[in-house]
C-alpha cells in the first residue's frame, strides 16, 4: 500500500509540474520513466483493478461467517378448541426456541482461501494490462523520438535548399545556372515545408495519446528526452521457467489453476459433516406442570449415497477443468517461445542493417554530396546534380530513421512478450 501511495504521489507531482509548465508557457522535459510512472499511478483502467482486488479481499473477509441464528415461538402439543381436557398436562405448552448452524471450520478455511485466490487472478490481469499500456507508451515515445530526428533532418534540408536557391538566383544573371534549377530548388523547398508541417502534426498526435494514457488534459504540451535510449535487449534464450514467472497471462493461468485447485479442496470439504444446535424452552398452560426444555445437537451425514452424488460430480468436473487449463498453459508456452525466437532473429538482422547504414551507406552518400557540392561551387557541376545528391542522402537518412523506428518497435514488442 505504501508503494501505491508513493507512485500516486509521483504521478500527481508529474501532473502538477506539467500543468505549472503549461501555465508558464514553458514545456517540461519528460523521460520515458516519468511517463511510465504516471501511467502506473494515474491510468483509470489500472485503478479499476485496484478496486476489484480490494473488493475480492473484502469478500474473503466474510468467508468465515456463520449462518444467522433462527428463533421461533409458538404452541406445543396444544389441543384444538372444543377438545376434552382430562388433566392439566393436556392443555399444552407455549414454546420458544433457537437454532444455530455450526459450520465445519475446515470448510470455512477452504472457502476463505478460495475467495482470496480470486484477488491473485485479478492482480495478474492488472499486470497484463499495465504491460499492454507500457508497450503502447514505449512505442509512442520512440516514434516521437524518431519524428524529432526526422524533423531535424528536414530542417537541415530546408536550410540547404534555401542556401542553394540563393546561390542559384545569384548565379543565374551571370549565366552560371539554369532557370529550371531555380524552379526545382523552389519546389523541393516547398515539399520540405510540407513534410515539416506533417511531422509537427504527428508529434502533437503522439503527445495527445500519451496524455490520455497518463490521464492528463489533452492540451498539456511537453518535450521528451531525446537522448539515445538503451534499447539493446538481452537476446538470451528465454526458457519456460522465466516465462511462467514473468508473463502476466501465464501467471493468470497459473493463478486460475491454483484457484481451481482451492475450489476443488473446498468442494471436497462437502464430505465433512456440518453441525447445528437447537434449544427449546416450553412453558405449560397448566399451572401444575413444570417448565421444560429441549437441547439437541445435530450432525449432517454428507456421505449418504443420495447426497454425495452432487459433490462427487463437481469434484470430477473440476479435476478435468484443471487438466484442460494445464494443457492450455503448455500450448501458450510453446507458442510464446517460438514467437520470441522469431523476434530475436528479426532484431539481430535489423541491428545489422542499422550498422550498415551508419558505418557504410550514409557516410558514402554524404561524401558524394560533399564532392558534388564542391564541384558546383567551382562551377563544374549543375545545381540539379547537387540537389539530386542531397536528395539521395536525405532519402537514405529517412530510410535509416524508418528502420530505426521499426527496430524500436521490434524491441518494444519483444519486451512486451517477455514483460520487461
């Protein structure tokens, strides 16, 4: 409970900082960890699980309650009106009575354990939902980060196109450039402006969706930390023991099996006898008769053939359900292990592709652009060739960023599968 309060305090602090920064027209810089902490403490869907868990604990608190006592009053052995009364004892009696069922303590304990197990299933569901929200937030965060990198490339492209356009306009009167090159540079500059506009729109969209996940107003704006994220996952072999301990859906199946086993134990308790006690006090209408009482203890006999058929059938059915759930868990494990192995292979291939871009492709295209630009400055090349060289480099940079985004999303999906 202290950790929940701490997370809530952190989330509230983040919201206050964001709103305060909004009021001051200054945008706060949030890290991925800040965003995830805010989601963990403020997302309404996760909060709903807390209420369900508390409700199931509340149900379990009443598991050891006894049935309410029964009381009654009436006449006992009283003759009908008009009947001939031979002696005082024939007048009958006025009777009051009380009865209390005394449940078997082992059955009450089994019921408490069964109801408590429901909270563990809900907690596993909460972990699974948070894993989904965390993966969604990571994906949005990394996409936002890539969009910022694309925006920087586009702004650099705008500056270069503006510079080229100025040079072309200066050289044209001296017959050192063509009018077509000027129009081409103008067109590329306007295309770049459009791309920057679209990129800014996509950034705001990511901002708004993250706000919804953190349960803060859509209008709140902030920046994200653009430092290189640590997204180099440990691509080790993930065995079944790791998955069972970390995957919330597998934990949910495991907790469901445990709950069903506890339900089975509760059903087996139906074989144990129950008890009840009854006390009756009788006051005779005749003055010569003494007061009398009855005190009885009773025990149920659940092993009787006509009463045992139901719980025996329930026990058999629950045992079969447990076997079905164990097979379901086995199938999920095999599917997950195969999926994770495939993801590991894809991530390694993408890592190699990104290294090829950063170590070979982009440096070569940058040198080509620089050489072409130098030739243009020496009036040995046309402006259109410089624009083509820059566009080739620019396109390769964008392709690299697209692959970087795909790589980030691969890692997010991988971490979602192994719940990290």
